[in-house]
C-alpha cells in the first residue's frame, strides 16, 4: 500500500475512497475537485500520424485544460439534443478525443458507445445500429465508411443517425455563455454510462453494458495500491476505446499520474514511446507487449521501468521473460535488476482484471499460471457443464461472483441469463485450480479441441510451441482428424519476427519432442505463417482462431504444401487445395 510520497496525498485519496457518490460517470469531476495542481500537465498525447512524433515537446493536458474541453463538448451535445440516457457513438483513433468525449457524455448522463477503430466497417455499422446510437462522432474516414454501409441498406431499413467529424467538432464547439443547469449529472448507481464491445474473436462482438457503480467497483481499493509515487509515469498502449483503456485513464486522473496516451500502439511504436517518455510502468494487451523488441529500448529508458502490465488474455512465458530482463524494481528497501510483469486475466464483461500474478526474472513457474483472484472477486469456482464444482486439479469452466460484472448485454438479455449458473458468471474460460489455490488458464471454451481421446486444451500447447520455436506469435487450433470423423487434432500456426527460412518439419519434430517431455498432446501439423495475415488478429490483438480453424480445417486430408508439415498420409492422389496452398506460401 502506498501511503507517502504519492501524487495524491493520503488525505486526498481518503476523500475519494469515502465518497460514495464517486463512480464511473463522474470520476473526472471528483479528480478535479480534490486536485491542488489543476494546471499541471497530466496526460500527454503525441500525434502518431507524424513521422517525428517522438521528437520535441509532447502535448500535455492539465485537469483545467480537460475541464474546458469537456464543457465545450458537453455544450455541443446538449444543443444537438443529447439528454440523460441518450446513446452516443464514439469512433476514433485519437485516444484523447475518445476519453474527453466519454467524460463529456457521461457528465450529461448520456451513454458513451465506444467502438474500436480497427473493427471491420460492416461490423462497426451494425454495432452502432443495434446499440441504438442516435449521434455518432468520429474520424471522417471512419464515419464515411459506416455511413456507406447504412446507405446501402436504404433509408427504410434503419433510423437516421446524425454524424459529426470529431476533429471539426473540436475546432468549432463553443463554450456555453453560462453555467449549464444540471451539469455534471447526478448519477444513480445503476445508471448506464458505457457500452464497450467485446473482442469478437469468437463471433459477432457482444455489447456488454457498464453502470456508474459496477464499472467503478474494484477501482476504489486501487486508490491505495496502484503505482502512484511522485516518480511514477505511466504509458498506456491499450486501445482507448476499450473498457480497459478507459479504466486505466480513470486511475491516472484520480491519482494524478503523468501518463502518455499512445494511439494505435504496436510493438515498435511502444518502444519509441518508452524511449521518449521514460515511463516507470507500461500497460498493454498481450500482443502489443509481445511485439516489443527489447533491443530497440535504450538502456537509459529501460532503467526507469519497474513494471509491465499485461491484461485481457494471460500472457506467455516466451513474451514475458524478455521484458522482465529490462529495468529496476524495488522489493522492500532493495533495488533489484529486472522489472516485474503483472499478468492479469480479465474479460470485457468484467470491466476489470479478475486474476493477477506477478513474474520477475527469478520466476521459475509459468505453465499458464494466472495466480489468484483479485479482491473484487467475491468468489471464483471451477465448474462442470451442469454448474457443479469440480475437484482441484481437474479442468472446468471459470465462474466468478463480483459486483463489477456487466449487468448484461444491451441487445441480448438471453445471453446474459445464459452466462449465469447458480449466481456465477461464466467468463468463457477453461481453468484448473491446484490444491494450493493457484489457478491456471487452459483455454477459451470455443477453442477446446475435441480429440477422439478426449478434450485437448490449446493454451498449454501454445506455451510449449512458443518456447520451443521462439516465434513471435503462435496459435494452436483444431483441424479435422481423418481417421476419426467428427473428431479433431491440434495443429500450430507460428509467426516469426524475421523472414529467415525455417523447416516446418524440423519445427514440428522439435515441438512434439518438447510436448512429449511435458506429457502434452503432440501436434498433428505445423504451419509457418508468411506474415501477419496468415495468423490474423482481431481489433484488440487477439488471434482469430475461428478463422484459422476454417482455413486449415482439412490440412490433414491433403499432402503438406509449402510452409506446412504433417505426418498424416492422405488418400492416394489427393490434391493440395488451392486455398491451403495460398495461405501456406
């Protein structure tokens, strides 16, 4: 617990902790109210569209700067008919725009409907329609794309949605001539404040809702535990349209942490931002952090880092170890070489991380360990298909009870009810717990491989494949088992950072030796991806396993093509399908 030497004093944080009005819909105004340094630059936002964005001064926003902008935006919205409970879409690559519009909308009692700018245009257009968005602000090209989809559907198909270029709105929105009545809005605990879609990796992106109370639950205790010493500086490489992005910027404003908001973050741009900003801790989804080439982080910048925060899916050992080799961390009064990696398993529906474990250079046990539930999780259980608890050591469905869970899905109340079993919310994860109370992440439920010998969980196999091949990224998916119709076998798709030629057969053999040593199911095939399109990811950086399953479904029915290896003997004369050949070259 941080008591002294923090950006916000113990008295200020106590005021925030005890104020039961504080929630997700009004956090900014409470942050502004307690701060004594409202003119200090707090959030820094480089224009990453410029080739020289990491040179010169970084644009900084103070709480007073943000307050003025938020009031201008809120005035614009009110003059365009936005009332409490109105749904307003935000579709932009600009993280600061997204945050400030979120604050303006929730300060009016409206609902911010966020959409990742990397989402497919047709999917985004449908998402805004089904969430009953009445006004949509966003980047001009993104607006044109979704409007084009709506136009094709015809005026009779959908209600008209007002759109506005988010940059033009920023340039032209005036300040109100007088104080706006009822501003900021006084929220009740169950008031809806945000809709932020799920990753969509298992199908159509779901639309979980977040309330003033539930989306803040779990953050209150973090007012005392989140890194907030005066020396701390945060770099967030999260997608800031995601609930996680909004969550961590909320903490930055409440605790007064200088923070760099990085748009469109990949590994290379994150390394550049680290060198420029010299953060003490870095936040990102696993793929972004995995892509960081530690050789590109200067020693001068690296020595500032004490913590990496990965969240969403649990991270792999192959990706964690290079990062923990950088930086200096404190344990008690000792300064030790190497940083810590805080790995958090969460989901869009939870609004926060559910399980947490910490890795350091000295960590010996990985193996998909996700640690233990965080304090906001009142109870967690491993359940079978009927909702009964399974014994320790056996795999099952993860169920949690926590006040932070979404009250449901905006357009699918049935799905919300189906996700509940005996009061436990099923997260869609397969886990196991050992006898000492440690939890391990085995799979997502749609990705479990139904082999003839029983279920095979893909994530432990991926852990081994990544360590053996030292690939940048990998996925293990189900492919058809020609010898057992209706059953599947595991196959791996691996992507390397460089373009060095590698033998798929040698890689397959090496992986299977390593898997046998660990008592895991061997791979039936291995595909070396030529580029990222051959190992595709969704808007939030999660591998699209459903796409890979379809693409390689029949790989064992045919002779192995270029870039592919397997030992299965197909029927004589079976040709290599054009689709498989195209993706394996």
